[in-house]
């Protein structure tokens, strides 16, 4: 049975990464909890992963980033192979919060560049991140700021910047939306007509669609006086972001997003004005760090991971893994993508079948996380995927799991011992009595069916399949 230290480390690695093998958890426990948090944070700036050059040798279509499958497949390779999983998890968080999709952009390269921007800037100043977001070509097209002109204002970006990206409903007025939109006039795409035509006609094949680039057009900027959240002046986009980041509502909004993504599922964002946070004290504590650190995301996460509310056993398994987290976590355990393989394309699509089409969210609101991932159809896909991959004896990671479970078991194992070892190797703890009873009952059948009277590789693989179907494995 896993010790308390191993359980806590497994909890950290499920949240700050995509999980870890028991062997890796033992190494991290020896290193120490606080030291592991620091190593996760520091690795963000120096990741080692499968290189794009290697990936593109097996996937030449990824070079051009044509369609949505290429950039999302490339991202899945990064999630599966990186030694800096927090970098990719933070990218997932921002992608969910600043949802941008292929359905409107029709340009995979621009979406790929946006995710990389999240990973480069997503751990620094939130003010800097909002500035980079406002200059990001994918976001400019997604929310029509390229159609936001002096004398002909488009409010889409100004509205969502306040409603979904920073403050939340109830903390600003309609007039603030209009003034924010005016401040972002002139923030647009360079050479828009030419770039749009080239992309639409795919005339740059085989090298892929060209990346849009940001351009500030001063002649198209409304330089008149504006009043935003009580501040008056010739405000530009940077001024709007400065004012936003000073607001207590922004600190609370960002803190609740971090809490929901890393600690425990919160209701969907549209319900936040009407429902209190699960842990108001935690939100207040995170908000204080946000201000004390000058809006620094890394410092806020450092505090979060070392906090009592994060480490509490009451927070364990309080998040449903998103489809991308589930797929990446299983593939890291199975080790089947130790090098690029053509199977990545259909494998990456499994996340879509579970309800999360990476780089193509259903709307600007993004996905509703938490238990809304689990509907009747999606649950079948989730269970089938985890069970199929964890039960594939041909996968090197599964072979390792089986060998470790069977080691020192020459005298045989009864059903309860087999289940305990399987749960331990998959770092699943604190399962319910009902789940454990069902697992033991299944394991008894496996042991009894074995010719030798003790479990072998096939029986262990069958047990691993069933563990992958448990509610606890489907949660983080």
C-alpha cells in the first residue's frame, strides 16, 4: 500500500503533470515535495522532449500545419514526451480559458503558434500574457479585432477580454466594454487581405499556410478620450490591460480558474456570478499572492502547490481528467510513443471522441470542464481507451507494469494482493469500497482461470484494463 508521501506526490504529479509511474514517484519522494515543486516550475523554461525535426520525419504533413490535426497531434507528442509537463498543463489551462478554434481560423499554423505563445509567456506576468494575447493573430481573427476600426467599432474582443478572460460578469458596465473596444482599434493583422487570400486558396502548399502577424495601425486607432473603470484619458490597449490587472475582480477570477484547473472542479464560468467558490479562503489567499507578486503566475502556482488546501486529501480525485489529460497520461504510462509513429493521428483523435477537440473548442466560452466531460457516450470512449491501452501487453510501459506487479510474487498472489499491486503501480489510491470489491471479484476470476493457479502476464493485463475503467483512474 502506498505511503502518505507517495499519495501526495501522485496527487501533485496528476495535477502539475499527467501522472507518473510508481517507480518515478519513489524517486520524487526521495527528492522531497517542495524540491519537486521547484523542479517542476524550473523545468518549464528548459524542456526536453521529442523534437519537431524528428516528428516531421514521420509526419511530413506536420511541417505545413495544414488542418487542425497537425498542430493538435504535434501538441500531443509534446505532452507525451516532455520532461516539463507543467509547461504543457499551463498551456492547456490557457487554451481552455482563452479558447480559440480552427472552425473560424482555418489555419493550423496560427493556432500552433498561439499555444507556443501560451507556453512561453504563460508562467510570467498575467499583464504581459494579456498583452501578448491581444497581439496574437489567432485571437485577433477569432474575436474579430481585425474588424475593429476607428469610427466603426467591433466590441467582440473588448467584451470577451472582460467577461471571459479577466474579470467576469458583474464587474464592469456596457460602457466599459465599448471604451475597451475603442482602445483596441488599430490592433490588427498585417497585410490582412493578402494573407487571407493566400490562406484560403492554400496556394503555399507544400510548405503550409503562412502565419499571420500582428500590426498596430496608428491611423486606425481611436485616439479620443475614453473612460474605463473610472480611469479617463487617451487610453490604448496597454492602458486597458494595466487597469484590468489592478482590479480585485481580476485577481479573484484568475485565482478561481487556477483553483478549478489544479485543485478541484468548479462550476462552468457562466455560473460564477451566481455560485460561491468551493473554497473562498483559498481564492482570497491566491488573490493576495497575485498582487504581492505583481501579477506573477509562477509565484501564484508555487503558493498553490505548496498550500494546505492543495495538499489536503480532501482535494484528491476532485477533478475529472479532461480528455487530453487522460489520453496523454495513459500514453505516458504505456510508453508506446517512444518515437513518432503514424498511429499518433488516430490516437490523438480519441480525445475528440471523448468531447475535447484540441484547438477547436465549441465556442469562445471554451469547454465546460469537470463532470460535464462524463456523459454516456464520452464515458464509454474514455473507459475503452484507457482499458485498451493499459491492457496491451505489446506496449513497453505495460510490460514494465506487469513485470513490477509480478516481481517477488513467485509464491503466487491472491486476488486482493493482485489488486493492491495493480493500484499501486498505477498510483490509484483511496478507492471506494464498491470499486475495490468489484476489482477483487474480477481478480479472483482471473487467478482461478490461470493454468498455474497464480496470475500471469495476461491476467495482470486484464486487471490493468479494469483499473483503467475505475472512477478514480478517470479523475485527477
